[in-house]
C-alpha cells in the first residue's frame, strides 16, 4: 500500500497533460482535434493596424476625401478582409460601413461618409481555412474634403492676354471633380460664374471682361462640395492689336487695299487667337453692320495679320476700319481703336503682266502712254493697249514734237524711232563698238536727238536718224537743251556746253571728284543747275549761261537727283529722305522729311496748283510748294521700288511699280508752267527747256 500512494501524483500529472493538449491526444487516439473559433492576426506589425489607408493613417489622422481608399496587405493564408466603420469607438448601434469579402489590395468605399466627421474603423482577416482572425484595435480618422492649391493665374503673373484663361491647380488625392468660381468682384457678388472641371486645369469657355478678375476653387467629392480655396486676383489685358495699314488719315492707292495689323497671341495663357472680325465703313460709328470674319493663319505669339477688302472702294471717300480677335469658337475680344484712311487713290491699274518694272513712263501730246519693261508698250489714255515693240534692250524713251517715240538703249542699235502706230521708222547702229549703256535722249524743237553712248561718244542725230556730229566724252550723264538750243552735258569731270551745230561753246571743271551726277535743269534765265556727289556728299551748282559758277551748295546726304524749278525760280531737290526748297540764290527756304526708310527715288513733279508730288519708296506724297507742309500721303502696297512718275495734261499721275502702272488722280490739272517742273523738263521726257508745257 505504501508503494501505490507514491505513484498516484505522477499518473494524475500525465493525464492532465494528455487531456490538456487535446490536439495531440486526439491524434494519438485517432480522434479529430477541437478547432478555435477565432485566431489572432499572426503579423506583429499589423496587430494594431494591419491595413493602411491612402494616405496611410495613424490614429486621429484627417483624410482629404469622404470616400477614402483602403490598401490591404494580405499575409500568407489570408483570403479576404472584413471592414467596419463606425461613429463610435465601441462599434455599437448602426455602423457607417460594414462589408465582408474584400479581396482587392486597393479598395475604396462605395458610399460616401459625412464630411468633417470623425470615424473609427477596424478590420479582421478571413483565412483560406475558413477561420477568421481577431478584430484589430479601433483606429480613428476624420474626413475633411481637401482644398486644392491655386497654381495659375495669380496676381504675381503678367496680365492674362485672353478672355479665355486657363486655370490650373494642384489636385487633391482622391478628388476627381472641382468647381472653379470666377467673379469681377473680390467678394464674388458681381459677375460670378462657376464651372466644373477635372484633373489639374480648366479652360474657361466664356469670354471674361477686361480688367481685374478673381477666382477660387473647391473640390467636389461624391457630389459634396468642400471648402473654397483662398481668393486669387488676376488681370485680363486684351491689348489693342496694332493696326498699321492703313491708318492716321493715310491716303491709299489700291481699289481694294489690304488691311494689316499686328497680332499678339496669348498662347501661354491657353488663349490662342483663332480668327478675327473686321469692319470697314464710311461712318466712324460703323452704321453698316457688315462684319468680315477670317481664320488666323499664324499661331506664333507675335505675327502680322491681314485682310484683303473684297470689293472696290469709292474714290474720294474717307473710310474707317477696326478689328477684333476671336478666341476659341465664338468668343471675341473688344474692338480695336478705329483707324481712318482716305481713298482718293487709284482709278485703275494698267497691268499686262509686265515681265519687269515698268520704267521711263512717257506721255505724248495726245496723252498716249509709253513705258518700257523688256519691251516698249503703248496705251491710250484709258489704259487700253495699243501696240508693243519686242526688244529686251530698250532703255530710255522720249517723244518728239510730232508725237513719234524715240528710244535709246544698249547693244549695237543705239537709237530708234517709232511712229504713232508702232512702226519702226529707223535705227542708228554701230556694229563695231557696241555699248551696255546709253543715256536718256534730249530732243530739240526741230527733232534733233542728242545722247551719250559707249561711255565715250556724245552723238547728235537729225530727226531722220542721220548722224549730224559727235564729240568724244567719257561719262554716264544725259544731256539737256537750253531755251536757246545749246546742249549741256557732264563728262570727263567737266560741264560742257555745245552749239546745236556741234561746236563746243564752253567747258567748266567741276570742283572735287564726281562719283555720280544727274542731268542738268535749266532755269528761265538760262541758269544751269547741276546736282552731283563728291566725297560722299550731295552738291548743287548754279552755273551761268556763260559757264561760270554763280554759287554752290553742299548737303550732308550721299545722293543726287535732278533739280526741279518752280514758277518763281525756287529750286527743289531731293536727297535721300529730305526734300529741299532753295531760293534762286541757294538759301534754303524749307525742308521736308519724307520719313524714315522712305528714301526718295525720283525728282518729283510740280503741279499747276502749286502742289509737289513726290514718289518715295513706299508712297506718293503731296506737299505744298509754298511751305513744304504735307497735304496727303498715298500708300501703295508692296511699293518697294519705283520709277519717276509722269503727269498727263489733266493732272493724272502714272506710276510704274510692282509690275503694274498705277493711275492716280490729283488736285492738279496738269504740270506747272514753270522752267523745269518734272524730270527731263516735260512729260514727253524731251530734256529741252523750250518744249511747251501742255
């Protein structure tokens, strides 16, 4: 008995151990183990918070959306999760959210929570073996719909150059929709508009007014608006596009002028100009409601835009025009300032598809018009083509008292004459010498012809083309004939005077080295005016009929031109951009500034009403001969190079430029009856002081 009592405690311990470990015991005796109802989450890092919220949460974190994202991490054997969200930490009462079988790594709750509210949440895993883990400890978060941060435009930006600005902001995580509010008042009490957008920006699609504007933005989460951002001010400046042609009361020549303006494109603001509207009217109030609309052709931030007026304008009529930008499809900026121009210009344009610049325009006694452009062309006063003589060497034209055309040119055929119907009457040739240059002819009252050729010979011809006499002179000058029949000519550094019969009357050595010169002009008292360049300066000599220098005048410009002489003896002379009027004693009366980049390219014309018509590099300019004041300026499109204009007996100007002949009416009714009113004295280009002025 004593031995049995000693082993009883050992047996009891073994039984306790066996039965206290039922899984092992069941295995030993072949029975199923007893399963646990719940299982603790085996991952220590997630024992309190086994999941994350995007952005990750710690207890008490504020989330910027009322539909937060949940990002799950699945441990080994984890099949899905249960998620509960409650307004109480004890998860009693109605749950705000209770869902099972979440098996996506990223999950966003379907139904929104209340904004500005605190919630508690917890999860537990569901394992592949059908068991559920334990609920995590509750963790709190607060919903607060996020406020986007304004990026542009702001008051620190330069003024926005479009009525359709691009608004941009920093997006809020979890927010897909935003509302942009724009107002013309800082308290959003006037002119307020709200538009919805998504992403990071919104292009405004209704035109905003110029001046100060204010905007703010808020998030829209599941239809619930968040708080407005801080207000940001900006300015809209729809600068007046620079209308530069025609403007400032300019006189235009074209029947259908092309309107031009500078376009400043606000591409950086997202407000690219898509087109323009143009109005043109005889009334400054634009009572005619016709509006022309064109699309923009250039998307560069700065460009030149233009519009060709589609119908002929009325002559002698003032017009007003303005334009405005189109932004997007149907948004328009303000009208530009109004520009005025005067259409007194061209009644017609003679254009026969000239191969070259129509030059040496000449008018006969019946107002027939002649010009050279690789051939000689003849037109009646209405511009109707009469005849042509095809020879690409014609250079200079004059018309004799019988109305027959004299031509001088390079090559071997130095001079020719044509009848009124275009028949060649004769030619003067030199097959041995040949010359690439021949001067303009001077034609005497008896039909005698004088010219310089081959850089070495001064030639006199009878009206039938027979040589009268010649004189060896080297130079590039054209002769002029005085009222007594003497012929003056520059060459070999000297000014010569010849008798009509051929003998030298006198010669005068010109001061300085002459690098260029113009034909002489003859005053009514026989004074000879000679313009030339020496030492890079323009000079003018007044020479007596006997060959002595009366006075000389130096100019700063490096140019020369043929002088004009008015009825009172005033001498007019253009050098580069300055036109001078001098008394007959050489004292300057007045000067006229033609304008920057508008260098004069012809001597000018004095009309019988006292107006001087100058042809500059981009316009015809009318000035008053008494004081040099500008009367009007007639701009011609692409008028980059011209030849001397010629005036008909009714005061109409003919001007060759741009491969066309422009016909321009003037206030004059013909040339001034003065000693030398135009280049080569008269419209027939005779270069003879005794040729009558019609």
